[in-house]
C-alpha cells in the first residue's frame, strides 16, 4: 500500500489530456504519477484535424505531431459549394505521435509514468482515496493512496464509474486512410453535408501528397460504416486501412470536480465529455479542460473552466440547430455567406465559437434567423445517443 505525499496527484489514463495535465502539475512542483493500463505507450494511430489553438497551448510537443497544414475548407451540399479561407492554418496531426511527445514532455517536467496499471476500483477509506489497480498476472493487484485523482481514461472512464458520474452517450467515428487523389491540393480539406447519411458531415483531409483520411460521425456504428463504404465507392477513393472510435457527446456541463471524504476527483478530456458537439472534436477542448483542472488544483479556482463551459454550451446550441437540417438548409447557409460572413469564418475558428457566432450574426443576421427556426420549429426529441434536452 503506497502512502502518498499530501500534494501528490494520481492521474488515471495516459491520454493526451491526462499527459498534458501531468506536465502542467509537474511544472508547478506537484508530485504526479500517471497510471496507464497499457503495458507500454503504444496508442492507436489516428489522423486528426485541430485548430491552431493547439499550438498556442502546447508549443513544441504539439509541433512534433503535425503532418500537414490546412489553409482552406471546401464545403459541399446538394451540388452547391462554398470555400472558407483560414487566416491561421488548421493542423493535421497524428494522434500517436502527439501522445508520445506529451509523455516525454511530462516526464521531462518531473512526472512519473507507470504502465500496466489498469484501474479496478476507486474508493474512499475516510482520510484518503484508495485506487486499486490490476498490475498484471505476476504482480497481482496493487493499491495506491492519493488525496487528488484526475480521471483521464476516456469516454468509458472507470474513474467516473467508480465515483458516481453518470455514463456519457457516445457516437461512432469511422474513417478510412485513402490514397490521395492525384492533382488535389494538399492544403485543402473538404466537407460534405449529407443528412440522409449523417446529421454531422463527411470529411476528406490530406495527410500528405500520398495519403488522406475520409471519415464521418454517425449515430449507429454499422450504418456509419456502410455510409463510409458508399462514399468511398461514389468518389472513387481507394482505402488503405480503417479506423474507428467511440466519441462522447456533450450533453451539458457536469462539474469536473467531485469532493469525496478522502479527497477530490476530477475528470478531463473525453472522460469529462469535453468535446465540441458541433464537430465531435475534443483534442483542444481536452487540453483546455486539463489546464483548467490544474488551475483549480493549484489556485483554488479556474477562469479557464468557466470559459470552456460557455464555449461547449454554445456548440451544443449550434448542434441543436443543425441536427435536423436537410440539404436545402445547408444550401441556404452557403447562399447567405456574403463576403463579411466569409471574413468572420476566415478570422475565427471553431475553438473561438463565442466570438465567431457573435461576429457572424452581426455580419449576416439571416443566419441567426435560420438557427432560431431550427431551434424552435424543427425540434423533435432526439434519441439518447443524440444531445438530450436540457
């Protein structure tokens, strides 16, 4: 039974958000140990696209994972198109490289990483939190005591389950690595809105001159997989390999801290549902949640968490408006994108949604009217895997 330093923090899960939290805590002089269930740090490869905000948050560890930059988006719906230029390029990253860089950075800052530690249970014995790990067949179970625990163990967080947080709804992400079409620019990402196949969208993102990724977020795994194959065939894209994951759906802000008799438990990243429900992207928001939780631990309060909550709530309202859009609705949106509105989309990204929405509505008020109509007249109750009503 390990007796902790009273300032020590146990982080469960070697996720991107968990490792970032470990680095920040260690840089503040806090003893921190990351417990990861895998026997070694070999995260599954997955190509992701994030905004330039990642660079602002991470610095050098983020740069190592960037494989390409996106300078524009081309949007398609029912034979119509719109183009959005970006002032600051989006980053195409390799998830496995990002996690490796974050792990090295956390260790360099003084954090300890322990592999082969899969959480079995988390309980309180009155004065401390007791974490029970399955540490392999030879080593058997191992128990650790801590005053502060951070759950960074994904959408099906064992930390959350053990401490009474409600289970999160999730949606399937499916994508295929494809041969990049000859002659297509590698600084341009494409997005198709096809509501018959998904209430979200399809994306085609260039990774290099030879490869790219085609993917979508669905509501049912098998249906999403079938839609992906149809799209590959329709657009004559050659798949190389397939990737899939379950992504949490933000259903409204849940407090990131739970006070227990033995100490405090926090959730960050996918474990806390810190995902933009417009795009179901959680890399940058996961980092922001980690930074906010560290701020809460070190300073006792966090402006970053309050700001993140406002951002995620706005994304949820946008998703409510979009979730029942049909092809004609998206075509009307394209037609309303006057030069001023396009300029707003050029300057502000999806990780600045509060400012983006305000500026966009001022530049083109009819977009606000469309959104309100989507909220007020097209609303029908969604399934549990969608965004539940407040």
